[in-house]
């Protein structure tokens, strides 16, 4: 069943039974003239992200790491070379202040080490310690298995389709947002 705006009618959406469908149905009752299609997508992306974050990556939690801290360690591991705090912020899409706080904690845990720049004392170069490398290499397979289990509710072809659609959306949003900030 299709509404006049080309979107599924409220009954078809509610049949999905997810929480966003109920919200959309309520908005359609209050404002039937509005196209709630974007809410159906953005709302579901946000809700999925929230549920995945609530579970907060069990393997990481057991290792005493947040997703953000693991992202910093992972960036150093996957790039294979030292990075400055600014480079880590760019690699992990984090603010400089957040990176500084996390780097301090990871350094105190002995997972990272800092090396001053020989030409500019204000610049630090960061690299994984042996313990940091071992932690990332030990957790990554378990974390990927955890993420695969979370996605196992979708058939493999559905996962591929979703990955493709999200990649297209992300590429376009990054280009558009980058142009808006330029």
C-alpha cells in the first residue's frame, strides 16, 4: 500500500513492528501532509546505532576499552606507523580534546608511547607499545565476530546490500558536508 507521497502508507510501515514505525505512524496522524520518509531512514539508522552502542561492544568492554579508545589504537595498528594527535583525530573523526584525553589514558595503561619531534617540541608522535599491539591483535578477531553476530539477523546478501547503500549515503554526505564547510 502506498501513500500519495510515494512512501509506504502508515499501515504498511507499522506492520514492520519496529519502534520507528510507531513514531512515524504517530507523526502521520498529527501531520498527514508531511513526508515522514526521511524519518523512516534516519530514525532507523540512529536507533540501530543506539542499540549497538548500548551493547557497547562486549569484547572491548571486557578489555576495559571504549569504542573510541579502540579506534585510536586501531588507527595506529592499521596505518602501521607513528601518528600525531592531530592525525589520529582525523583518522578517527574525533575532536582534538577527546583524542588528548584518551591518549593520556592509553599511555598510562602502557598501550601507547609518545616520542617528541626533534624539530618541533610541541609535536608528539605516538606509536603502539608491544602490549598495545598485542591487545589490538587479540581483540580484533573477537570484536569482528561480535559484530558479525549482531548483523547475523540479516542474510549475507542483505548485509552486502545494506553496506553498499550506507557506503553510497556516506560518500555523498561526506562530499556534501565537506563542501558546506569549505
